[in-house]
């Protein structure tokens, strides 16, 4: 039996996500541990607001999510043809659901709602491939950067040992994920080994339709997107925290690596990112915290706010169960 979403269920999802995301954002943006407090302290020191740099970072945010939408459109093409605007709308809406789920795993659920009901489960399996590609890039880039980071080169032997464990683990997991990404049929069999996924066996075979050439077109998009949001973070660190550009370029992938491996929710993600950033980046801690908060706000909060509105007003098809 096909999985269906009734109008009542969809209405509950729309308003439930909108309200939950709104509450989370209110708490995160207004509490002392939220974003506004480090920004206020930093500005209170007489620092000028870097509006030019922030404008560049904001434009790169549009590029960032545009690349992700294009990548997702390529991945769901065997399932359903979408125009770029529909793919972008779905991608932005997904950020809102991702905001209220651990490590933003709910993003794919928000996206597949914009597919026709009969294609949503297949679209979910295809979407997972895109997540794997981004995960691979994050692990491999972070593992390589870790080997050149100050944490590895100048810290105590105990810390260096911990860093080596993280580096080797990232490279090992990343290499395994590369195999799964470029062997989608094997990945499908691995997923179907999970008992509760057996009923979706027919849908999982959509992964068999991806050729090596298809995946080779998708993987560079993940690399390009990673380069974009790395550049965003480097820009704000250089301008706000006065971090050396080379050090920032090495440390940022390490920060992304650690925060990817640490389970987080929206209420704790900013704190985790800030703590990791101040640990691995040498510079003004307040400036680093402000830089981290700004990237979090521009890349996640702004799209999530737009996505919440999209979820409320967008046209999403439903399937009513037969009476």
C-alpha cells in the first residue's frame, strides 16, 4: 500500500513545523546564549559593522542553496522532472523542518513533500544520495585539513593523539561513504537490511537507475557547495575576528568536520559550533563567536524563516485514502 498524506495531516505538518520552528528561533535569537548577545558585546566594543562583507556572504548564501537545489533536481530527475524554481522552493522549505530535527536530517522530508505523492518515497531514497555526497566532502576535506591544523601541529601529545584518531576516523568513514555513493545498488541493499525499510523495497530500486556518469555530475556540485560555505565562514572570520586567511581556510573544514560528527538540535547547534570554532581557530574568541553566529543566522535561520512561509502557502498535492 502506498504511503499517503491526507489534507488534514499535511495541514498539521505545515502549522506544526511553522510553530515549532518559530518557537525555536525566538528562543535562540533572544536568550542570552543566543546570537544577539555576542553581537551586542562585539558592537559595544566599538567595532564597525562589516556590512560589505555581510552583503557578500548573503549573496553567497543564495549561491549555496541554489547549488543544493540544482543538485537535488538532478538526483530526483529519474523520479520526477522538476523545474529549478520548484526544486529551490522545496530545498528552502526543507531547511525549516531540518531546523527542528537532529543534525537537520529532516530536510529531505520537507523536500519530498513537493514531489507528487506517488513519487515521494522514491524521491526520499534519491535525496539520501545527495546527503551522502555532502557528508563525504565534509569528512574528507575535514580530515585533510585536520592534519595541517594548529591542533595537530602545536598542541600536546595527548591532544595530537585525539586529533589523529579523529582524522583517521573521518578519512576511513569518508572513504566508505565514497564507495556507497558511487555504488548506489549496494547502498540500496544496505538500507534494505534495516527491517522497517523492507516495505519500501520497490521504491529503493530507484537507486539502481543512477549510473556512474550521473553521480559524477552530482559530486562536483557537492564540492562546489562546500567551497561556497567554506568561503563564507573564512570571509567573516578574516573581517570580524581578524583571523589570518590561511589559518581560517585550514580551520574552517575542521570545524565543519567536528560539528558534523556531533549530534545537535537547533537549540544547541550554535553553542556547539561556537565552542568548536574557538577551540580550533586562534584569534579573538568574541569575534569568532560572532562570526559563527552570523554564518548560522545567514545560512540557516534566514532560509528557515522563508521556508516556514513557503510551507504554509505552497501548493502541495495530497492523496486521500480510499473511503
